[in-house]
C-alpha cells in the first residue's frame, strides 16, 4: 500500500495510490513532465498507471490529461456531467463512468458530492487492505449528511485552502474573494479544522492538509488553526503535515504500513 500526494495547490493537483499492484491517480493537474518525473521519484512508471479518477473539471485537476493520455492508456473514471466540461476526454476511448461507488480490483471507492462551482464535483472514500482513506478537496462546505461515511478513517487528505483574514486583506478582487469564501468555493483553515474534529477518531493515523493557497495561507497558519481547534474540543491530534505544490508528500508506503 502506497499513498503519495504528487502535487497540491492552485497550480495543479494529483495523488497516487497503490495496493496489490493496482495503481491509481486521483486527478491529473500540473503537466505531464511533472507527473512523470514525480512518479519516477517514488519508484513508479507512468505506463503502469491503471486508472485516473477525476474529481472535477477545473484545469488544476485535469491539465496534464491531454499529453499523459497520448503517451499512456489507463482507464479514466469520470461522471457523465464531468465529461461535458473536459474537452481533452471527448475522443478518449478508455473511459469509465462512475456514480456512487465502484471497485478497482480489491480497492473499493465511494464518491460523495462536493460543493464547488462545476457541473459535478466529487470527493472520495477509498478502502483498501482494511484501511480507510478520505480524499476531500475543492468544496465550499461539507454537508453533515456525509459525516457518518467520512468519520473514523485511517488517513485524511483534507482541504485547508485559506486563512480568512489573509484572504480578505489580500490582493484578490472582491468577486474572487466572495467565490472562495462561498458555499461553492474552498474550505478555510477554520472550517477544515472544525470538520476534522467531527471526523477524526483515535483510529486516525495521519492528516494531510491539501490545496493550501500560496497567496492566502501558510503552512504555519493552517497547522496552528488545526492544533488550536483540536485543543478547544479537548481532542488528541494525530500526525499532521501539509502537502506541497511542487513536491511529493509521502502519506504512507509499504515500509511504514503495519497491518493491524
């Protein structure tokens, strides 16, 4: 079992997961050269990717598709609504349409709807080898009805996009600020931390904060908010790190994994 965030941020997003020889990329932002090189850096070959699972159609999640799919031929999992917005997939022959849940060999993947300014956006619950991984990003809020399926995971890859004060005092136009803060935007450090207090249990091994804004956030502010919020709720905080925009972030691999 291996989980590695290859890139996370407004310049591009992609996360690699592998279990029993099945290799998956969640989203494919950045560019083909970057993705290929980062896969090589963790001992993986782009040609061995079995599936790419798309969370939504924004360019920072699909930008590398066109070139990557000219060189490789994995299955690409999208919803029918997403396909309407992703021009680079219109003529691709190896598409799989997903809805609520599906299997990739012995990996079970469930999707929930995100709240983002696209026709269709999804986040994912991944279950493999009795481990539960949450991949949640690019959503303006998290509906409480999803708490039961998101709770008690082993690993949380979870958006913490912006510090509200930095955003409001920063250089973005008013309309952009309103979009980010709105219910179709991104989770703030404050919202992310609150939601995680409702989901994390003593089973949770690690939290990886995703999609930190280079302009409106810092790793220090995201971590500080998370620590303070867990302290306020008198909860123990598991290991935490922040994913990088242009560096790989190792979440777990075989040598770290101890099956319980």
